[in-house]
């Protein structure tokens, strides 16, 4: 089952209202001044999309050139390709060189930590593969943004000590975010507090995932003054609903920026292929309401945008 | 071992498939019921381009890869 997917008939019954800020958010932003120049980035989770040819990418774009084209439009990318195996350093160097030639100013890759570390080894005895992963990923050079580790939905609070050891072992000279999926991390208030305190104490960000089928992951707990939001829209007949959800995020992010939030990474996902159109809308609205100052997406001549 | 179910809509049919992966090498074995359909593997050089020596229908392969990616999202 696609993560967070629900049957279309059920979507209209979902309350997409964003919950109030969590306790950790209040602690994290307490005493901060409004960011004078917040860094806001919007991107997608994949660049190798043939469906985007003649919409975002020029006609006849080859697969080998899709990353070049992607980086001309967006200032960040959630890099899931490195999740499937620990990447070769030469591959990362090759992608980095493409950025040297094409990328928008400030472009950052947001690599997803390899499943070998998170889902196969489940964070136990992972120093060697972690070192290998980090060594390869550092080849991104100036284009390396925060790395995020997703902890699978079958790894719950029983492994708190393992999570704690892992968090404490992460190098301090690299920014990390973590995403938790098991329901018990959020349902038990004591565990929830311990988890987000642990992340805050170690300067690890907490990912907020906004999808239809797992509203508990919209936890609204910021553990650092940086927000990483994975937004999963429904598309199709729900374009209007997706846009209203984005609009509500703008209100919340604006409030956080006023309270001292410094960086935002907003990644648009969809169950359909047109996440770039959702990102296009997001960038336009972020520019209008948050002063994001991101170049707006220009589609190929004749390409259709979404209508609501 | 990692094992999960995916549904792939292809040629007017919904294919309920089981996916298994039991190594650090992300080679996923695909089953329809007990029947093995073959293995698929991501070629990450071009982001996530799925390859298979067993599944020859390129569109079906692409849809299977897409479902695996979305399961892992």
C-alpha cells in the first residue's frame, strides 16, 4: 500500500486541519527573534519523471539530463535514490557536477539515509555502513543539505535505547532530520515527549509528514528552528483540497517564522505524477505570502497547469 | 526479510502482488500469490529507473517500481 494512501471516498471525511503546535515547538522557538532572512526551499521527491517531459522538461529530454533540468526549476530535492543502497562516491560527484552547471542558487540535496542502515540493520551496529554512506554523500559538497533518516513503521518505542544511541552517534558537523512512523511514538504522551526531547537535545530535526492516511504524523513538533515538511497531496479530484492544505501550511509557517524559524524544507509528494504542479502552486504562494523569493516554475509552452 | 503487498493497475486489471527483499542488495522478488514473477532492481543512476531480467513488459515493470517507491515513501 502506498504510504498514507486512503480510498478516494474516504478523503472527504478526513479533517486536514493542522493541529496546534506541540510542546517541543514552544520550547524550541522560545526566546528566538524573527528570522531576518529565512531560507525557504520547495522541491519534489524525484527528478527522473518521464511524465514531466513537455510539461516541466523540454520535449526530447533524455533520462540522463533530467537532473540537470530539475535543478533549473527547484532549489531543493528530496533524494530518495540513495535510500535503496549506499551510493558510489563517483555517482554523487557526477550529480554534483551537474549542479555546478545548472542549479538554482542555493540548491540543496536532502538525501534519505540508506535502508541498509535504517530498515535492514534497524540502527543497530551501523557505524561502518553509516561511515560509508556519509563518506559518499559528502561528495555533494556545497549542495549537501540535511540528511534524513526514516525509521520504519515496524520500529517502535521498544527500541528507544537503540534510537538514542544512534542519535547520539551522529556527527555534529552535519545536519540531520529524523522521521518516525510507528504509531506508539505519537500515541503515548510520555514516549512522545522523550522522543522529541532527545532529538532537540542532539540538534536533530523532526520531520512532519502530512498525508491523508496518517494524521498522527502531523505532530507539529519542531526540535530545531528548522522545519522539514513532507506534504503528500491527493491530486486528481482533490487539487482544490491539496491547495487549501498548502494555504493552511502558509499560515502556520508564517507564524513560526515570526517566532524565529530559520529554515523551511517543503517537499511536495502526490499519489499521481503531477507533484511538480503542486510544487508550482506552493512556490507561488510561498513567494506571495512568505516572501520566499524562489524563482517561479515556468512550464513548457502549451503545457497545462492544474485548474480548480 | 522485508515483505509487503502492492497493487498494480495494468491492462484493465488490478494485480495484487507480494514484494520480498531480504538483503542489503535492493533486489526485490515479486510474487502473484505463490507464483514468482521475477526480480526487479532500482538503477539509481538516473534517479529510480527500475530494471528486470524477468519482467519484459516495460510498462508493468515501471508501475511495479512506482508502487515500491510509494510504499517506501
